[in-house]
C-alpha cells in the first residue's frame, strides 16, 4: 500500500516567540511532515523567515483575517494526501505524535484526527454519527484545526465553511460524520500558548445552528436552568456568568428566530 504524503499547514501572524518551539517539535517527530507550508497573514516580526529557515514554504494572505478563508487558501496550495493543520502556538510534545495521527487515519472511514483539549469523557475517541445523534452536540470540539489532521481528498469535496466566523473545524467534522465517516481523538500532550478574545457567544450560536441544520439536539443545561445558573453566578460574582449569558443570547438569536 502506498505510504500517504504528509504536509503541515501553519497559519501565522507575528508568532516569532512561539514558532521556534513549534518547528523544533515538528523536526523531532519520528515521522516529520514531508512539506511545511506557512500562511502569513500579516507578520512584521520575521516569522516567515523562521519557517523558511526550517525548510518550509510561505505564501501570503493579503485580505482581512478569516479562519476558514485562510485555511482554505492554505489547503489549496498543500497537495499532500494528509494535512496536519497546526496553530503557530501549538507544540506537539510527544515525538511520535504524528506517527500516531497518521496511524489513526489508516482506517479508511476515518476523516480526521486531533489531540484532545481535555479529559471530558462525554464523547468516545472514535465518534460516529450514531453516537452524535444519541448524545447531541456539546459546546466543545470533536475535532480541532489547532492540532488536527485531515484527508485532503475530503477537504476537496467539502472545504471549510467560509460563512462561519469560528468553529469551522467543528462544522467540518460534523459534516463528515453525517456522511458516514469517523472523527478520532488522541490523548497526547501538547502546549497551546495563545489566549484570544472571548468567542463564547459566536461558538454557542454556531452550535445551535449546526444542531438545527443536522437535526441534532444540543446537550446543555437548557434555557431555564441556564438562566438560573447565570443569575446565581452574577450574584456570586462568578466569571461563569459571562459563559451562561453568551449561551442564553445565542439561543435567543438562533432558537427564537
């Protein structure tokens, strides 16, 4: 059987403080990528030179940043069989991480595999449509474009949804499950050093819309219980109040229109 080619796609902007470690860990892999492709979204700190010095190629994105558009742009230029999509702030701490991700994709039905954000056991590590239908959608990910690997052939037939501001990875994985594929997750160590702005509302809104689109339930506290939790958190000056408020607003925006 032909060994699949492996490319790594890294989108970045002013990531000179994190890229050296990211690239070092890629070089240390027992199965390093055949190609490293960086998408420069407006760097001014020499980040592009770091990728070039590591043997990678760099292409430039000159339009306003948008997750799905930047990723699709990069995928158009990455022609390997498998694509590792990696944040410029994510380091793979195990030397055999890529070996294990590639091995997970040896099963023909597997569309994607990513590292797990947490130890939440709600979903299994090999999620199929039947499981998603039974358990519903949570406000969490079943696949991540911060540290995930996909089959490029499946991306060609269904690119990342450019109408979404975020959670394009969640939407893509759900679509693949709906087609009969599997989304796998691996419990491997990694470091993620970026702290972006709060996207709780945007993400919750997308989850409700995806549930409507695919006729799935959303597994959450529900409207009444979330309202009570929000009120309690406000009274106790608990930071969780912002999360509950975001989900209530998202429900009202999507569920009542």
